[in-house]
C-alpha cells in the first residue's frame, strides 16, 4: 500500500500549471492539516490498513513547502505505526520555500527523499514560466537539503518551451548533474486549458528531437531512464503506481485507488474542510485496468505480464517480440525505447 498526501497551496501560479492549488487560502493551512489527519484516520480504518503496511509516502501538491514542518507533525504521528520500517517518504518542495528550517523539520518527521521543483536554472526561462524563484535560489535550496541530511534528492526540469535552445537545455542538465542528485524528472511543456499559457500556445515548442536530446544528455550523465520522463535511482512510489499497487489518496484534489476503485476526495478546499471523508468513487472495469497496466508498463521498466493480456493482445505482443520491438525476459515483456510506448501500446490494443 502507498500513500499520497496532496497539499493544495502555492505561493503563486506558474504559467503552465493546471494542478489543483490555491494561492489565496494560505490562512487555511492549520485547518487543512487537521482535516487531512481526519481523512487519514478514516481511510486507515475503512480500508483496514495494517500496521507497517505503508511502503511509500509521497507528499505532493501544490507546494508542500508552503506549509511549515511543524504543521505536519500530527499527520505523521498518526501515520507512523502504519509505515513499513524501510518506508520511502518523499516530500516535494519549491526552492523559494525550501528553507533550512523546513528541510530540517521534514527530515525530523521522517522524510528521506526530496523532490525539488527546479524546472530550470536559467533566470530568463524561470521568469517566462512564471516560477517564484531564480537559478541561484535553486542552488542554495539544494545545498540546504544536503545540509539537512537529505541523501536522496530529485530535481524536476521542464523542456520544449519557447526560450529553450539546445545549449540552454544542456546547461540546465549539466548543472543538475553536477549537483550530484540521484534522480531527475524531465517533463515536456504541454499547454493545459485554464492556465496562463492557454492563451499563449506558442509557449510550447513540441519537438521529439529535443526530447531525445534531453534523454541522451541525462543518460550520458549516468542517470539511466526508468520511465519516459524519469532517470536515476527509481522512486519506489512511482514504481508502485505503475505496478498497479493500491494507494491511499489524502487531501483535497488527491486520488486514491483501493480494491479496483478509484476515489476522489472533494477538491474544493472549503467543502473538503467541512467533510474530508466526502469523495466520488469510480469503479474501474477489468478492461480499463488492463489497458492502463499495458500503457504504464511499456513506458517504464515495469514491463507487462503477458498472462494479464487477452489472447488477442498476447498474439499482437508476440508479433512485436518477433520484430524485436519488445523484449521477453523472465516471462515478462519489456520495451527498451520508452518513446515508442504509445505506439506499441496502441498496436497491442488494436
Ligand atoms: S508551484 Fe507547482 S503546483 Fe504550484 S503553480 Fe507552480 S507548478 Fe503548479
């Protein structure tokens, strides 16, 4: 069992971002952290979670570093007996709010992995994206994270946006690699409706060549891809999603998956605060789950169990193995070019 905790607060709204977060409700932090603890207690009981059963926790958002570390105390105290002894506990942070105090406080609560939303070290590109920090602040946050004792650090980078040049991307990746992080996530900019960039579609420069350039440059830096956008020592939490493990989804706008059902706690913060156990439930049929498993398995090192495919799909997969497009190893099917994942999945499903 995995656990995702959503923190829906941000200092400001980045121009590309469609995630569920508020920039004007920071005064609700205290009430919110009490509400997530109430939902946690309810979910642990409702789903019969055993002590020691939670293998990974991911605190994401929004921006978790907008909430002071001590406000997480009661949540982690409630969660603590349910954590496996070697649980991976990741917290996301933004460079401008990942202060030494916050980082030390989260370490003290048990966080052992940090995911820092850097996006770029280039000040012009950061301004263009509407980020609340500059390159220097990102480097300071990295240093502070090491000093606070985070051995496992991941950085996020964005590419394929208007200010990008091959040189800029190479410089960003070089700086990220020099900082000695064990993990990088590199995401292509996409234009989402409801964002500032929705009215400036020219902000995105879709280009498969630069996606490959990014991937190859990171690889040369010896962080191997384990999913189309992720490189280095795998995040166990993400691997768990792709392997189809169950997860609790705690917080306004989170998503959970238990017992072949997805559940969506109410997203509007005031409604969530009024009743954090309110949720919408989506039952997933076997076919939808199978399709998702194929798609996620082929875009990552997780691969696909052929026994989970229908006989027609198995036959299509066999053709791909014969053509050398999929690899069969220890009874599982693997794709070694994640950029082809969509194409291969569609072929199997056709
Ligand atoms: S900090 Fe992250 S969640 Fe908040 S607006 Fe920017 S990209 Fe979105």
